[in-house]
């Protein structure tokens, strides 16, 4: 059980206490890796054949265009598009994702192998690459200008550890569909190996990827984008927060004024590092939403290996003392056995993010939840998500 507390300055401290020694923790990690690896991963699906041709009406009504910047190396493997290996530069691309007609909120209906049945599964089609950043920028700007003023918004999605490009694209498409998001979705895909055993490789890949993210303010200055939200998951938070820290040190936080919300879902970040990152951001500008879960098994394992608690598993009330908004998902049921993706797996949470946070709710002192909503205000102003408020 992790020992955690806040000192007089609100700084969280503590070292996770376990019953075994470090060797036992590493054995547990190896066992978990072996168990998961024993089950073959679903095949990559980008541009693979479909069981039938879709009509133009289906493509328009059920499709989402997703733009991509990636540090991955290009791949010639069918369906992979970009691999888990690191590229020598940033690459740019786009795909269309078609949602199946009977899609269930909180789920990604994915076949294990191609071909893909578009009546039952997500379909990823029309993979396109752009030679330069400017080429992608022209296309995205044109897409943005199709929207009226006041609606020119973008979402920057940064995936987590053990994630292939196919998985990242599907999750972002599911989130866009389930939240009803109407802006332009943009995926920043760093070179995760997509293997449970690639934890150290992924950490280094995330750190490498932060440098390209630091260029975001320059892209926003001359862009028709009016507002951008950043959503990072798991280890992707490391890349996001390190980039934010670098930008804040060099030119000040949110110098363009276009950054609206930063949603940090299940952050796999050392708490001491997180405190240091936040120091660069003025307290009155910390419009951050940290999504935590005390039963997150992936973060518990990470904490055991690192011998330090991770931000995403800490007490919500203590985190609010750092000047960030907290949404505690501990009580929410999850279809994932390790409880590490509740923010996209739970229909209620997905709707909260889409209808309130991305819609502009800052969860200040005036925030109210109705009797029918599965959210309550807890200690320190943290939002607590529950399966049944009345139960």
C-alpha cells in the first residue's frame, strides 16, 4: 500500500510500501509481461481491406478525419503504416476512421485480423502522407477555415505506453465519436514499441518526442486555430508535461493564448517531477485536469518498479493542493482488467469530458452536478466519479 501525504506546502511525498523486495517486484513485472505477451496482439489495420465498399453517404456520416504527426519510422508492413521504431525526424500523415453503425460508447470494436467488416468494426482507410510540415499545415488550415469563427478548435491527443499507431488512431477516433467532438483531431504519436516489455524503450522515446512538441506554440501563432485542447494518456503525459515545461521556461506558459485545457489521464509521472514541472506554470493559469484512479494496476506496477508513486494513482484531495483540477475515477467500473483506460472506457466519463470540459466548463466553485449525474464534489474541490450517486 502506498503511503502518501501532503506537507504544509501541499507537496506530496511518500514511497510505496510493498511486502516483497525489489526482486519480487521485478518478477511480478516479468510475469505480467509474459502473461500478456502470451496472447497475440490484434493485427495492424491501417489501410487494410474491407469486406465491402462503403457508399459516399456512409463515409461522410460515419467518418472522422484524423491528422497525425509522428516520431515513428515509416513501415512497409501491411496495416502498420508507421512502426514502433524511432524515425530520424517528424513525419506527417492523415487517415479516415469509419465508425460501425452499432458502435457502443466506451468500446473500440476491432477485429483481431483483416479483412475488416465495416458493419461491425472500426475501419481505417485512406492513409496519406505529407512531405513536409507545411503541406500538412495547409490541409489542416483549410479544414479549420471550413468552420465558422468561434468553432475553429483542435484537439491534440498524445497516447501512452505500449501503444501501436493503429491502437492510438482507434482510441482517438472512439473518443471523438463518443464525446461528439466537432473540432479537428490531431494525433501526436511518439515511437512506442507497442510491447509490454518495452517500458524503458518507451520512456526514452517519450523524452525524445518532447522536443518536437515544444514547437507547438510556433504552429499556433499563424494558424486559424482559435483554441486547442491537449489530452495525454499514461506515459504520454511525460512528453506533454516536459514539453510544456520547456516552452514555459523559454517563452512563458500559453504565450499564444490559444491553449484551453490540458487533460492528463492516468499520468505515469513521478510526483516529484510533476511538482517541478508545475512550478513553471503560474497558479492562476493551471487549467489542468488530472484524471486519477486508486485501483490502476498499471500505475501500481510502475510505482513498484520506480519505488515512487505515480501522479495518476494519488489522492485527489492532495493533488488539488497543487492548483490543478482532479477527477477521481476510482469508483468507476472498467471493462479493462487493469483499470488504466477508464477515461475512454466509461461512457459516463467520456460524456463528462465531452459535454463539460471540452465544452468549456472549468469546474470552479460554481460547478454543480444534478441528481442524475454520476459525479459529486469531494474534498478540495476534486470531482469524484461514482457508479451510482444515489447508491
